[in-house]
C-alpha cells in the first residue's frame, strides 16, 4: 500500500493541497516530495550501519525515514554503531502485524483433538515431530508426508524470521526452566547449550528455508503436501486466503498464535539522527508520518491485512475469522531482548539451523553447448558462494551417461573441488535425466544423514532421450521417499524454452515442490534464491 500512499501524498502537494488537513497551501508552506525505495529490513539495517560507520562500500543507505517491519532493527543499528542513531521513543508505529504460524486448518484441528482444552504452541508441534508415525498418529490417512513440514526465512534479512527465531529461544527457555512467565530472554539463556539444543529440535521441523517471505507465500498455497505451517506476518496469511497467490489454496490457512508468545510487527517510521538528515527533512518526515496515520490511510492499511496503528479505528474485515485470523489474538506478547542478545541469536543461527545435504544435478547434453552451459556454470558458482559453508554440497552431470563430477562433502572444504569440477564440464550427447536423478537419489540414500535437508537441485534444458529408467520410475521412487523419515526434496529448474515442463512438473509434484523457470539471463539470480533454501 505504501507506493499508493506516497503517490497520493505527493499528488496532493503538486495540486497545492496539504494532504493531512486538506487545506490549500499558503505562500509560506513548502511542498514535500517523498521517494520510496524498497528493501528487506535486515539488508537496509546493514547498509545504514555501514553509512554511519563510514565504511567505504557501495552497500550503504542514507534514508530520511527507515521503516523496517519491526523495531528490532532500530535497536541493532544503535548497538552496531555504538550511538543513538534512532531514538526509539520517537519511532512511530504505522501498521501492526502479529507474527503467526500459518497452518492448515485440518492440521491444526488434528493437533487440537490430541490436546483437548490445551493452548497450542511449539510444545505441541514438536510432539508431531517426535510421534513414531508422524501425522499418521494424528489421523492423517491421505498418504501425505510422514513428518511435519515447517518453513521460515533468513533472520539476517527477514523481520519475520528474526522474530520467529527469538520466539523459538523464548519458548525453549520457558520449557527448560518450566517458567510460563519468563520475564526476559538474556544472553545467558541464548548461550545455554541446553536451550540451543531445544531450538535445534524446533529447527528439525524445517523442510527448507528461504531468504524471502515471497517464496513461502506462494509455496504454502500449494497445500499440506508442501508445507504444514510457515512463519508469516498475519497480513501475508490473509493475502493467501484471499486467493491472491498463483495457487489457490486447497483449504483454509489459519493463524496459530503460539501459547508461548509472539511479536507484533509495528512497521515503525524512524528518522535517523545523522548528518544526512536536515531539520527541514525531519519536519517533512513528521508530516508524512502524520499523513500515514490519518483515518483514510489507516483504513487502506487495514484493507491490506494490517491492523491499524491508529487506535481510533475499529478492527474489521479482512482482520476476521473468515480470513483465518483471530482479532482477539495474540494474548501473549514477548518482551524485546537487549540488542546484544538479538545479535547473538543471529550469530548462533548457523549453529542451530538445520543443515543441508544438497546435490546439483546438471544437464550436460549437447543442447547445453555455448552460452547456455557457460551461464549455468556461472550460476552454480554463485550458488556455491551463497550457500552456508556448514552444508554439504556435491555435483553430478548427465548426458549419455551419469557422472559424479564432485562427490558430496562439507562445502567449507569442498568448494574449491566443486569450482574445479565446473571447469572440466563440456556439453555433448543425449539427455539421461531420469537415470541421473535416480542415481543421485541412490547416492544420497547410501549416506546416513539424519536431520538434514536432503535436496537435489536439478537443472535441465530438454527432454529425456537416453535413460533406461522412465518418468514413472522416478515418480514412484520420489513418492515413496515422501513417506520416509528423511525425504529428499527435488527442485527442478526448467532452463530455457525447450525444457520438458510436463516431466519436471510431475517430478515436482511427487517431491512436493515446484518447478523453477530460468533462462540464460536470470539463471544466476534464480540459483542464488534457491541457495537460501538450505
């Protein structure tokens, strides 16, 4: 909604009208122009820190107003610059959105049936993970996956992920201390190995991660076979239930407000106290903030699924049970930890997160010759550079036959071998895609890698014409794997216009994933996004 709000604000001034009062401008009134620049909260926070600290880099941002999704980032900027860049008491909430677990109504009802008259939270979600037969013990008989599937984003980039990870630590500390009313999360809590281990247990629910909420909004809409629940802002859940995603959800998603507590993202407007903001700009920022809090704009805020920050406005649709949310929730709001505690939680992320075991399966047939293969190699290099080094990564190629180019190993030590392997690849022969996929699955199944995200990122530009096995064989194996304790996720990438979309869609459905589409122009960016899944 902000682009529309900015446009209307600027238009009012261009027409000689004060957008807040509606009165005509006088000769002493100056016109104000607002320019909006999008960006993730975590990234912009880092760019502001760089600007304040005078770091010589292109990654700087000098906004007049910083509007992260949640005030955590303002605290982190102050802490990382060792100065009060933002006065927290002056940051103005503009739109409220509780962080929720968006869960399928049928799944939540099954959990409630197992826990009559109990509030539901992380404790009950972990019980599904620990149950011997998973969802089958809760009455699921549709042949879907056995384990519970959960997803959240990157806490260095995403506000939802950061709040969710803090909440996981809070829930773990409460559980281990047997204290429902734990007043604050401390550095001692975050460094406690038992609490870290409990957070790891929660992270074991993860099917995959992502750097952005955008992917999860689209992916969870595919239904319970893809994800059981995902951490989202409440407005994103409403967006899905309103049918605005590419996929129409097969049933209603509902908001679970964990009994242990959650955060409300207030989308504050904060003006930095820095040399790049003048007094005149500060006054202009206040005027724009006042406009955003007007009844007209706040009703637009609510139409977009946010709760108005202007408390004079009564909650109404779409903030309703019809859209899967409860206006009376959340009942438990978590306190905000000290910024040094928040930063330590971020720094511990690579320790508690679920590890990835990932094979890149690359089409090296003759049709990949030239720029297509060159760009694919460059994209895989980006994939390896962006992937956390704690993950294990390998590479297999397929043409007339299937060859393991780089055996899988810890990326920290395997990256150089992976990059060397890329230099030795050339395009020739046919396309044994099905054989390549089945061989990769066999190699992964020979390993005993419990509690990892097992995945194959398969890039192909054409139809299979060399395999001894069939699409039926591949689909059958993948469907059986979904019932195992540690399924393998295949992410098919249709590379170029000649890719066999029909076969790739069948593979994606059997693996409860989605076909990604790329070409020589954007394959690098696509694989960079996919690297954030692990």
